[in-house]
C-alpha cells in the first residue's frame, strides 16, 4: 500500500536517485530538460508515493511552460521504482496530480511520451506544438483540463518566464 503526498524539499535527492535508476544515463540531456533549466517544479503538483515503511515507490513532477502565447504544464518525469512497477502506482500518481492541476485552475498539460500508455489518461497527440529539438513530434501529447483548452494553441514550447 502506497500513500501519495506532495513532494517536499526533503524528498528532492531521493526522487532524483529514483529518476536516475529509472531513466537512461544522460536523461538531463533530453530536450524536455531544457524547459526545466532554472525553473522549479510546481510544488502543489509534484507528488511522491511512499509505502507504509516510508520507502519511495514513485514520483511525478510538473513544470510551468508556455506554448506559443498560452500557459501550460509540462508533466514529467514520472517514475516508479522497479520493485513497485505493475501495481498501478504510475497511474495513481498521474491521476492524482492531474486532478490537482484541474483544481488549481490549469487548462492544459503537455508531455513527451508513449501514446499507448498515456491515452488511458486522456492524452492525445498534438499537432502544431513544437518541442525543442530533438523531439519526435509523434510523442508530443496533450490533455485538456477544460473543454477546448487545446483549441488554437500552437507554437513553440518554452520555459515559463
């Protein structure tokens, strides 16, 4: 059994170690990390999942971005420790934090990921949204947190100022 809660400063290095474990070396060289440079993750949306012994099982972070003239959220990374994979923990982290984003008044979420996995949460492929290179456009996905939130939203994705 895992409990989800907001990530705190005390979780930072343990979450970073989880991301290092779950992702390939050089993960910070990915284009999505250029959007995170010098920008803090949004505390109200960043979550950790811990078991009843306090062991970290998963984590998710969100970052503010601009898509052309529009505000949005960049989801990621989301990671689940290999010993906890297959238990629905990644989905719980996504659903919980996306619902909090909706409650907080955000309109849209963007990520770079595998459509077959993320479509179960309502994410669909975006067109006209340009992530920094090199990003495969087929992996740029979005979720509208309000009706029509992605309508007419196009342009380059940039860090939020």
